[in-house]
């Protein structure tokens, strides 16, 4: 199975990776927020919803301890911010703005 995060990082643009599980309540609440943002920022960044059960090695590699966890990567693939728990659309947009994504 291809690693969606590494594939997205190859594009040379910022990436938001949301690690979660479909059965987790905050993860379910994050999904529509992330889908809206993915449409809004389509040409500027990649937004991924990563199911931890399907990507165990990736989950371990990034030391996910709590779900959902959002990890923001810059265009060079460096982790620049990490948040655990539900993250609002407004907070994500503010973080993108801090990263120079408009």
C-alpha cells in the first residue's frame, strides 16, 4: 500500500495530515472540516485524512499518541506544527496563514 503522506510531500507544497479512526467521535467531527478545507485550498496544499489502522507504520513513525492528531508540514516536508484533538476550521486556517498559505 502506498504511503499517502510521502506521496503528498513529494509535491513540494505544505501538507496537513490528520491521523484518526473512523469510529472516534472527534475524528468524525474533523472529517467535514477537512473536506471543506481540502476543496478551498486545493491548489495550495494537500490535506490528508489518514486512518491509523490502515497505516500503522506511518502512525508509529510520527509517534501518534492521541487521535485525532493533525501534523502540518512545510513545502520542504519538515514538521512545523502538531495538534492533538479536535481542531476547528478557523484554527487550521490561522495555522495555514502562519505558514504563508492563503
